[in-house]
């Protein structure tokens, strides 16, 4: 699918900071801050750009089938866990916005594989405030196979609606890797269908999770995060709602607010990984030789594989006893 990698493979917090200082500041996506913070807290972090997103190949932000994204992650992340140094480590999914939907769908594909999930403003439902009128949806559905890549879906400016801090909003807007055009027809409809399907199956969620949401979010409805918390069958579930905060909890709020959100995230992880003996780790299913070869190439820097998966961050502190997988927006 042409998913891309970012060349981070660092073992300690100091090395993470060193690599950051070598990168062109204009190319640093604020979402990398998530990986850096978690790596500095002692967690190994892996991520990938979805097809058509970030540095990946494919038409920009074109999603032919949402299941393609889920299946790419389903191949990549277990192949990381198959490596000898990670076989016995806990596995936690991390997903923001659309990545939250991906994380929940990954859990549904293999309910016993993951030890938990961190869901930040997850796309379990498109807010009624951001969704086109039903008549418009019906009209667009009728032509989705004819003009799937056309950028014709009427919508509000996502950056203006997601990032509250004006300085960070401008940084995001100036980032050439961030898609800022109208959504492609097929992409918008796939995201809408996915969110609706998730909304109807929240009771099927069984893994431990924490869901974090800004109460002033107008892109993904905070009410659906409340519904996720109430309807999920998980025995271990936590919800954090932040008054006045918007959609971009980890990248679009003031520094003080971002610190608060990450403190809650890391505290939740620390509590659930304090006793490694209590983590039940499901044996890794077989992965294809091709995927395993790609992962080894990414972490050992053995050249650029034909199909490039992202190693966003591999930060191991404290003996590398924890593993977090990141599904980004």
C-alpha cells in the first residue's frame, strides 16, 4: 500500500532529543510530540503513515476502503510484536481522531491481542455539526464510484475547528504534509460509514481503555465518547473530559493543557504496566516473511524496503519493558 516510515529508531530519551535537533523544524509534525513524550516516559513507540497520508504514497488523503488502512496496521503492528525483544511485552494501541477508529477496529479483528488502548477524541461518530446534510450525503453516495477522488465534499475548515492555540494552528497550516483541501468523495463517505458502524457496535469493545475528549470539540462528538464509555463491555475503562478544550488535545491546545493531557495518558499507562507479571500477552500470530523483512529493515536501517513501513519512534527506557503502538490521524 506504500505506507511510509520516518527514520526514528532511538533507545533513550536523550537520543530522541538529539534526532529532533537534527531535523528541519519545518518538517517536524506536532504529532511526533506524542511519540517523543511516550518514549521519554519509557515506552517503545511505533507508528506509520496511512496510505495517502504524511509521506506515504498514493493520492493525497484518498481512502478507497477504510479496511485497507486497518489491514495495513493489522500486518505491521503484530510483526513488531513478533520480534524477539518484544514477544513478551505488553501491547497498547494509541489512536487520535481517525486513528481512534482504526484502533477500535484492530481490537475487533483480534480482541485478545491488545492489552489496552488510548483513544484521543476518537472518530466513533462524525459530529452532527460537521456532517453534511442527509440530502447531500445521498447525492454524493450516488456518484462515489464515478468520481471517487473528486474534492467536492462541503465541510468546514478542519484546522480552524481542531486547533485552538493560534500559534500552533498556524504551524499546522504551514506544514506541507498536512492535507488542507476539501475531503475526497470516497474518503469522506468511508469515514462516515466507519464511524456509523462503530457507533452501532460499541458494546463489542472489551479491552481496557482510556478515552480523552475535549468538551468543546466540534469535529468528533464528545457525546459519543461518553457513549463508548457507557456501552463498552470493558471491565477496565476510563473517561477524561476536558472543559473548553477542542479536538487537537495533544497538538492544538496551550502548552499547559497539552501537559495535562499527556500526564493523564502516561499515568494511565504507568498504572497498567507497573507489574509486568500481571500483563497477559497473547502469542503473536504468524506474519508474512515480507512484512517481517520490512520491519527488520526499518529498525536495523538495512536500506529502504520496497514497501516502507514507518518506525516513528522506538524509545526504550527502563529495560524496554513496555510497548505502545501508535495509529495516528
